[in-house]
C-alpha cells in the first residue's frame, strides 16, 4: 500500500464503492477500489487498484455477455484436468492465453468460451481435442456421467454369434451357389 503523496502520511485505508457503467445499452454495477488518506482526507487510486478495477469491469462485461469470468474459466480448466499450458494447446489462443484469461488481462473470444463449454458438457469433445493436441489421454480425461459408454471398437451386436464375416463376394458365392 502506498502512502499519501500530498501529506506523506502512511495512514491510508482502502475503500470500495459500486460504480455504474453503461455497456451495450444496460447499466452494470461494478465494485471499484480506491484509497483514502485518513490524515488529509485525499481520495486517490493506486496503480494496483487501477488494474484491479479494470479486471472487475472486464469480468462484469463478460458476465453480462454470458461468457466465463476469470474465476469461472480457471474453475472450468481445472475441472477438465488441464494445466494452463495444456489448455492453451487444446483450445488454442496462444501459449499464455489461459494465464491471461484467468488473471483477467484479456477476454476470451465467444468461440473459445463455447468450445470450453462443449468440452465440459461432452467428454468425447475433450478427448478428441486432447488427441489432436498430442496430449496423452489418461482415464482422468475420460469421465462419463453414467460410466456406461462402450468404445466402438469393443462394441458387438447381441446376435454377432449367428453370423460369419465374409471376406469377399467370391467366398460368398462358393458357399451359397
């Protein structure tokens, strides 16, 4: 915490107020931080508070647009069992994309947000994205709600034992004339 630049007092407290901002024809209430010098009653905003306030505005806009906030995108990534680096490889957006999304330095695109939501909703989407990104797929990345899905390679019809597989039409003609 920095002191007052006018009276040089270190007796400074942090305060917060809801600021009303206009965004896409609506008003949003966003919590904004600032400092008050208890010695001279000067109000000021530190560099850290400016950055914190920018992040609060960005998150409020994302929430209004139906996108993940910075906290929600971190929670989603962890739920998918991915590191920030892996998430960037899987979903794209650049090497440090998820670090920046989670620190609320930048906002993810609508397309990125939709892709993450689909990966959360459909484990096979995540599986395909992991394979495409050349990330080893372990059992933690294949979580199914009912644990009742069978891979296609293993699936067999109930009446498979009644039929013989035919290699060619010639073989079929020999058997049936």
